[in-house]
C-alpha cells in the first residue's frame, strides 16, 4: 500500500513537472519577459520543489526495485533521457541561442519527457523496444 502511494506520487510529480516546464517555457518563448516578476518567480520555485520531490521519490522506488531480482537497465535508460531533458531544457529557457533553436530544444525536451514516460511504462530500455 505504501509503495503504491509513493509510485502514484512520483507519477503525479512527473505530470506536474511537464505542465510546469511547458507553461514556463511557453511564457519565456512567447512573451519574452525582460524581468522576472513575482508570479514567474513563484512558478520557478514550484518547479524546483516538484523536481526535487520527483527525483527523491524516484530514488526511493529504485531502492525498493534494487532489492529484487528485476532487471534495472530501463532505469539507466530513463536517467540518460533525464540528463538530455535537463540539458535541452536549459537551452530552451536561456536566451543564449537564436529563437528557432530554443523552440527546437523546447520540443526535444517534451519528446524526451514522453520517452521517459514510455520507458517507465514498458520497463524496457529503448535499445530493446524493437526486439
Ligand atoms: C531520479 C530519477 C528517477 C528514478 C530513479 C525513477 C525511478 C522509477 C522507478 C524505480 C519506477 C518503478 C515504479 C514501479 O513501477 O513500481 C518509476 C516509475 C515511474 N516513473 Fe520514474 N524515476 C525517475 C524519474 C522519472 C521522471 C523524470 C519521469 C517523467 C516522465 C518518471 C516517470 C515515471 C512513471 C510515469 C512511472 C510509473 C510507470 C508505471 O505506471 O508503472 N520518472 N520510476
């Protein structure tokens, strides 16, 4: 019962992080704010909180999985996507690249989220998806 609660909390945080990423990203890319207002600041802090919870819950789930004989390669694959998601997310948010590239990074980040989700659901690493 306890484990399922943590797993659902982890999943809820996964959706919350996507919603916050898309909302904050679109605000930056479409509105191009010149200063960081109090609302934007509070969404930024909310996002950091959600990400910390997502990762801590994920690590807890992993400790439970690690105590079993189940193969864990898919978790490694998910972490590869996570690192790439963070990297392209940074480039989508920061105005260091021209706008079309920032949109590309934004779209890639959403795609990487979908790949993380798919990996978690299938519990198979992406290099084994097609047989
Ligand atoms: C430190 C990073 C992470 C670790 C160690 C981790 C670990 C885990 C583990 C061990 C499970 C298996 C739970 C179970 O089925 O019993 C799980 C489930 C899940 N994770 Fe993560 N996770 C991490 C990050 C993420 C991220 C960033 C996402 C965003 C898409 C995500 C989405 C999911 C989903 C949707 C499930 C549930 C899949 C199902 O229905 O069985 N995780 N995670």
